[in-house]
């Protein structure tokens, strides 16, 4: 996951690694599984990521 992170420049100078959306989705699903109080917020974040990035590689896991 970290190896797939892409470097992005922020504030015009600093470079930070940014995870791919698919990896963030996986982390959100895991976090909500570990703490049911997070489900609503994490699933809303997942939905927003899926809708805003039509080219996501979701394999056969999701059907929209």
C-alpha cells in the first residue's frame, strides 16, 4: 500500500506520499469493522470516493 503511494507536492515545496483511493477504501472498511461507531462516517467516505473517481479498480467487489 505505501509502496503504491504517489508523491504529491503541497504548499509549493514539500512532497508527501498520498495513498491510492482503493487503499483508503480498504482502510476505511477495516476501521469501521474494528469500531462499529465509525460505520456511518466511514461508509459515507467510501461512497464519496467511489462516486468521485469513476476509474477506480474495484474488481468484482462492488457493483454500482
